[in-house]
C-alpha cells in the first residue's frame, strides 16, 4: 500500500467560504462581466504546433478557415497585423459563435480565454502565435485576457539595447560598442559579466546581429530563437510569393528541407524583424498594452508565477522606496491587484514614450548604458528611469542576489515539488478574500497541470512546456502493484522543442450563472505517452474519483533511478491514478490503481 504521511486535508465546500467574505467573492479586476466558463492557456512560448493542438481539442475554442492576407510594409507592426497582414489559412474563434470548421459548437455564450503569459521564444512560431492571440482579442476584447509573463516583459529590452539601429538601416558592417553586460552574470566570467567587460572589452565592438544573438541565447534563455525567427520569416516570404499559409497544417517548423545557406533571410532581416515586432507600435506592444500582472474573476485568481510572501495586509510593492520596516497596507487583495496592474500599465506607457523619443534622440555618443548592467528598482539609466522597474519586477532575483517579491517569477514549486508550507502561506488569504482557486504557469510541471489541494482551496500550476521530457516509470514490487509501465513518446519529430508531438492540457473553470459561485474545475488533455485523460470536477469532494487528486502520497521507490521519492496525485486515467514526482525540471510519472492508494483519515 502507498500511504500518505500528511494529515488529512479537511476541504470545505466552496459555498462555505461565502460566509467569510461574501462581498470579496464577486470582485473582478476587469470591467468585463463574469464569464460562464474560462479556458486557461499558458506558456506557449512560440510553439505553434502546441497552440494548434490546444485549439483543436479545446472545449471553448476552435478554428475557422481564413483567406491569407498579405500587405506590403511592416508585417510585424500592430496596425498592419489587424486586417492587412495575416498570412494564415485559419483563425481562432469561440465555439459558441457557431462559426468554427468542426462540429464542436456549444452554447457557452459567455465563455472566455485567459492566456497566462510567455507568448514567445522557443517554438519557432512566435509571430504566428502572437498574431492569432491578438486577432482573437481584437474580435472579442471583453472575452480575451492576457497576463504578463517574464518572457514577455524581458522583450522591452530589445528596443532599448538595439536603439541605435532603429532610425537607420541595419547593416552587417555597422558596429555597436560592446554591451557592458547584465547584472545576473556578474562574477561568472562569462560574456556579459559586467566585471569582465570593464577588464577586457576596451575598444571591442559587435554587430547588431551579434548583440541580439547573445541577448536571446545568454540573457533570455532562448538559444535557438534567432535562427527560428529566420525560418519563420522564410516561411512568410514563401507564403507571400505563393499565396499560401505561412503556417500550413502538418508542417513542422524545422522540416522545411532547406539548409541554412538556402534560406534567403539575412541576419539583418532577423534583427529588423525583432526591432519591429518589439517596438512601441508592434505586436508585442499591443499584447503588453492589453495585459495585466494579475486578473481576478470572483473567487478565481490568475497570475503567471506565484504569490510572494504576504504578512497580514502588507502586500509587497517592491519598486516603492521606503524606510526599513515600512510596510504598504492594503485593505483588500483587490486593491493590491489594482496597484500592480496600474504600475504595469504606467511602465508600458513610459516604455512606448521612451522608444518613440529614442527614435529621435538616441543614446548620445553611442552610449550603451542600459538598465541590465546594474539592474534594480529605481535604476537611473535612461531606460531604467522609464520602465526599468517593470523589467526588474519580471526578474527572479535582485542585483544583490536576494529573492525578488514578484507574482511574475515566484513559483509554487520547490525543487520540482509543491512547497511543503503552502497551506500556512495562503490559507488565511483564501479565507479573508473568498478565494477558491489560483491558476498560474511559469514553472514546467510535467505533461499535465499539478493540482495542489489546500485546506480551503486549490492552486493549479499549468505550465507543461517540458512535456516531452517526462520520464515514465513504475513502482518497485515491494511498494505496490502499480500498473504496467507506460512509455513516453519524448520530443518526437521536433527534438529541439520540449513539448513533444502529442501532449496538451486544458483547464476549464465554470461559474454558476445564478450565484456567480465557482461551479467546477476540470482538466483534460493528452499525456506524453499518448493517453487521454479528463478529470471530474475537482470541487466535488464527495466523488471518490477526485478526492485524492491534488494530494501527496507516501514515498515510493521506482524501478529506475527514483528512490524513496514523494509522489503526488495529479489525475485519474481510467482505473488508474496518475502520480508524479519532480526534481528540478525533471518529472517522473507512474500509474497506480485506486486500491493501491490509501490516505490517512
């Protein structure tokens, strides 16, 4: 038997929370009405094939056919992307519109999408993904909601750190002063270590392409992004010549068949694309202008990362200068959310103003004094004064290497497993604010969301961007009679991308139309071994199939390298329960039947 060594979680039905803070439960931080059902998608990171897979299996979204449209000029600008330039043969719609190409129409007339952030970087279809999301938002502005992720916020750097390329054509022989480095590489001895720059880089220069390649690979965690953008631009070029879709069905980004030498997209064109798509009137600008740091719909809260430490009513606003011991007091969680979102909005406005001003008044005398070199809140560099606080808010650590108090980069996980003290961290907040559920992304948690059942609510991390790397195993015989070991399909036909070819997950949140109470939380999708799953309502605590989900079970030794590891119940698959354990970014799955698992009552 596998027995839990945790005390039982005495979960209260959602309705009982109304007696605590009923007024808070109907609070929203948007001007939009409460949806009847919300689908949550997060951390796509430019993977167009995962995006398509999600849409085609979604219970809320679908595709309809579209005639590709091409316009001359800046195809990465926001204005052209709206109607004149959309080089694809399909667009996303809500199924309740009855205008999709399949038979999955429904009557959820108040359905909505919350996208949890991290639009770009790793999947080779950055422009495709962001254009699809923005197109959907333009057609349904009250039903599509965006969250800022760290990979979205860090792109503010591009228009600043390549600002000398904005007003003149980018040429391969144009030289920039060597970048002075980034604070998080200080002391490493690597390129980008500010100390190494001042020691070694006297008179050294670099091209704009060299700088951008280094920025993406070494400072943004996107080692393949430059070449993937080249391929995406090549596909768009061919699509325009042939009048076809730039993202055709069943075509993998790296399967074009052409060598790099045959792809007629230069380094300068890639740089130009990044500058245009990350500038003040760009696709990224439109996304960030409509995005928030946190969104609340009644008892449900959305963010990219996780809540920072909260003491009483002292919700952290780390960019504000204050004396030691001073705390910012808020009456409610909603007031704090409003302050965070206003801060982000103001910073994006300042960034756009700065970029437009930089176009006419560039860094004098080739000055490349950027926020990244010293970082920190209230940075005094030209960009730092305007939008450096938001850049810092999107980072993991401060320049002194202390933890940053941010909802963007914090995580519910600790070395691959849920923090052991989550109940003590958030239980009081859930009660005071009438929360039932927090959804987030940011840290990969395997090939399915990782439900965490609290005493009085749920936390649901949903980033599955490393699905293809999940290792399937089975328990050693002395622990339990686990089901036959499954075999993961790995990264499949796209070895450079972590998701693989089959896995996807959709989380659906439903509200009662009469009471506005949270009615159900369900997950469905496909695991990395190709098997489908669909949970019952996680809120139905009397359902024997769901009462164990979101809870830890005892330590298990498996037949491979996992020894005496704590496993967590993630979902139900047929007669089996899906159990997972993690270490860092590695996740191990095994399946076990109901009779193999007992919980101390």
